[in-house]
């Protein structure tokens, strides 16, 4: 049953649909909204201002959806974005699909035509509900002003329940502008639905007992952690299980921070790029998969997980279990609840398991040290243009434990996914792996900075991705989102150029960009701009951006132009990486 604040805090009387929408968001304690106004939703924007809610005008609705996505990942509260009829609504598609695939809670609003004139060639009219429906967990079209409180309650419940995701409310012009006499009792919202997960379901107890027996009997178990660990707030429960039973933890890009990367139990990233984790996957005699879909990238196109090795799959969406790899034991339920139950079921065997796996844990540490020794020449490289590994190394040295790094799509995510180390458990690394669109870095960093203004936020983006969205520097400056944007400047669409180098022996097509000075561009837009060509200047530039958060900072880092060095090559299996990126 819906719960509401006291009647004194709830509105009543005759009001517009737009005002009712804004009143529901006020009761929900909604964070900033990101969007661009249009006529259909004007009463909503007016009410937002009157009620003191925060709406951030952005310069492109896609960036608004990206900012809302990152805000939600930091807070686990639904991100909010909006778009007007037609192009505003359709511009939301990429960001909504990112949220849908990544399980990010989001509520989006789209203005629509006046129903008395629909399908009469109204300005900007299109089949937007048909376009947007596949991009969201659910689309709700509001047909009556009187139902606005009810349907906003449902929007928050859907966005935060089960696997979280985006919900779109399609609001016709006459519904937003129309009026209704509301009672105070109409305005109610269940506080449990205001953050993900709204509800927790525990796996079947018999299956938990089977899984515990399997884990206790394994000699070389390994945990594979995905982004579902963060969606569930399960990092503490994961650490307890891993530490109690001495089980190493490997992670996907979305799962980075499931335990601290600096933990002695961390095996790092697994999949297409790996330090030592892939070797551990192959050698494991039991795999516990937590909140991970086992898609193409973490499984190296479905070839990494060894056959015949038992898999325990803990997942909130039942139909994902066994979708990409068979599961011997299916644990359908919330990640945190499932891990807590597993820890309890394994408690009696904990001391024995820890003693039996002490040698393996020591070997894990030795392997990671050998990897670091092998990687050190590149991590400390003084070459010019700058080696990407050196950039990642300086980020590791200077980023505080509570900071947040946002990685754009393309190789910005691949390099930082492999080499960047979070120093604490939790969502301190955000990569848009739901759709892996480039252009996420700046708006995603802006959303993260507004979600956690007390924490340093650094967004790493390529020059190609930055070119797509650099107009949002104006938004960041206006909104007070004082993040640091590191532009990996190689005058190319680097990921594509590296693949062309690997596949076509140096024949390049549509992958080169004009050399730009992004520091000068940032300065012209009223932001701080620093251009770095010498790796020895990286530390000072990063320290300035992280420490002096009085305005947005853009650090233009001139990195290698050699296509052979554009993809992570610190894993010695470069040939496998190239092959893994080929289209079969």
C-alpha cells in the first residue's frame, strides 16, 4: 500500500496536470532533472520552478539521459530526464537503452500531442511511443489528469523493482495543461520505491544449501561479479563471503568496485581484457556468478568459461540464468540477500575453507605482483606522445578513495577498466556498458558530480566522444558540476583505428580527426583548460583538476598516435584480444 507524508505536506485543490506531476516529484524527494523544455510540458516546468525543484537545462536530450543515468548509478535513486514532442523524445532513445541494458533506474517524461489534434500533421509529431517503447522497461501513457499521482507512483515502483530500469511517461499536451480537483489523499508514494532495489527477494533455501555445499567442496572457486552487485548494494555482503571463504573475486567493467580493486582477493577485470583473471577462470573448479549477464565482452565471445566446471548463478532476473552459459545451480533473487544467505550457509565450513585456500590466496598475490612487474615499464612510461598506461597509472596514484571515475565508451572504458583501481568497495567507477555509446563521459561525469558534489569526479573520454557533446561544458559550468574531464587526444577515433590496424594492415578509413586543442576550447567556454604533452606534467594537471573544483576542468592529454598502441596490450595475449574484436 502506498505511503505518504502527513496531510499537511500534501497538496490539494484544482491544479494542472503539470503541477500534479511536479508535486509528486516533490513528495518523492526527486533529485535534479535533465532536459530541454517544450510547449507540451510548460505547466510542468513552471511548477518545478515554483516548488523549488531543480531542473538542469541541457543542450542535447541524449546527454540529459546520460546525466540521469550516471546520477542514478551513484545514488541508486531514479534518474530523471525529459524531452519535448518529437525530436526531444526521440533524442532520449540512446540513453534510455543504455539504462535498460545496464539496469539503471530512471523516470523519463516526454511531451506528446494534444489528443484532439493527434495525427493531423501537428508540428514535430511522430510515432514516438512506438519508437520509445522498446527502449524502456515500460512505457505509460497518461490519458487522464486525475490519474497522474497514481501513474507516477507506478513509474517509481517499476523503475526500482526487480532488475531496475527506465520508465517513460508519455504526457499529451492537453493532459499536462488540463486541470483536475485533487484531494490531499491522492498524493501518496511508497518510500521503498524511491531507490533501487525497492523490494528484495531471497533465493530458494534448498538451492542456497546446494550452492554452499558446492562452494565449500571446491579447491579453486572464483567469484565473477557484475554490475548487479552495485544495483543491489551488495558489496559488503560480497566482501564478507569472499573473505570468510578466501574466494578471489574477478569483475566486469560494470562490476568494478564489487570489492576494492586493491583488496588481496581482487583478481581484476576478466573477459576481453584481463590481468590474471582469465587464467583463474580457466583453472577454477567452481564459479559463482553474481549479478552478471555473462555477455560477449566478459566471456570473450562466449568462449572463456570452461566446460564441465559447475556454475552457480545468482541473478535478480530469472530468465537471465542460463541464457548465455548453463547454470548448475540457479539462485533467483537479490544479490545482497543471496550472498548473505550463502555466507550463513557456509559459516560452518569457513575455517576449513580458509585454511585449505591459504596457499592459493598467496599465489593470487604473487601473480598480481608479477603482472605489475611486467606492466611497470608502460605504467611508468616517459614516452611522448603519452602512453595510455601512464595516464591510468597517474589516475591510480592521485584519485582519492571516495572519488568517482566515469569512463566513456570505446577504449576510454577498456583502458581504465583494465588498469584503473578503485580503492574502496562501491560504485567508484562508472562505465556505460549497457550500450557502450561514446559521448557518455562528459554528461555522465556531470550527473555523477551533481549526485556527489562532495566527491572528486573525473570523466575520461576520447576526443571523438568529447566532440559529440562538448556543448555540455556550458551545462556543467551553469549547473555547478565541477568535474574534471580528461580528453584522451589521439586525433582519431582510436578504437576503430586500432582495429583497422589489426585487421587491414594499416588501411584506415573514416577514423582520423583534426588535431584540436581542447584546453583552449575549454578556456573559451569559461572553464579551466590544461594541455598535457609531457607525461611528467600529468600529475600536476590531475591534482589541479581534482583539488580545485571551483569550475569544470578539461585536461587535454596528447596520447600516442600509433594505432598499434591504442588498445590495451599489457595483457600479453594481444593476438587473442585482436581476434576477440573481429566480427565472426
